[in-house]
C-alpha cells in the first residue's frame, strides 16, 4: 500500500521540485476565496472529516483518489504537516508556468518548518479548489 500510495502521490505532482515563481495578480475576493478553501481543508483534516477535506479538492484530484477515505488515508500517511499542523500562515500567491500557487508556511507536528505550495484552480462557478500540494522542508522560508 505504501509504495502504491507514493506512486499515486508522485503522479499527481505532490513532490517537491525547484520552482520559478512570479507574483500573481489576483483580486482581493479571489485571495480570500483561496485562503478560505485551504483553511477549510486544514480544519477538516484536524477533525478527520474526510468528506469535507475531499470536497476542497478539484474534481480531477477527487477522481484520482476515488473516495474521501482513501484521500484522507494518503494525507495521514504522507502529509503529516498538512494533516496535523501545529501552526500555519499564508504567504504570497504566485504563478509558476501558468499555475496559480498559494504558499503556506507550516510548522508540522514534529516542529519542522515546511513550505506548502497549494496549486489552486478556479471552478466554473467562481469558487476555488485545491489541485495539489507540494511540501518542502526548510529552516529558512524566506524564499
């Protein structure tokens, strides 16, 4: 299961890679919508609410994971900083090769500092959903 889960996660682009970021030009309403959906997913993880956490993901991510329970299981196994953060704070929104990325500084359950890069996708109804997340361990999150 662990190897299959890791392959699934890597196939979804959840691995850390070097990025060339540019500042994103988004409206205050879009910025608020992005923060709201990320906060709601983190809160859902904190309460083991698989359905609510899954609802924050894009339809593409939902179809790849299949069920809310499977999605939550992968996050529990491989994304402890997102699943059980001690603290988190929003940083800048950037674009990377046309993809909108919300950076979030996270202190994981082990006290390690991480940079979460949430890929954000605006839905046809104007709401935002999470299309993926990469984590980078870092002692210096100034980049």
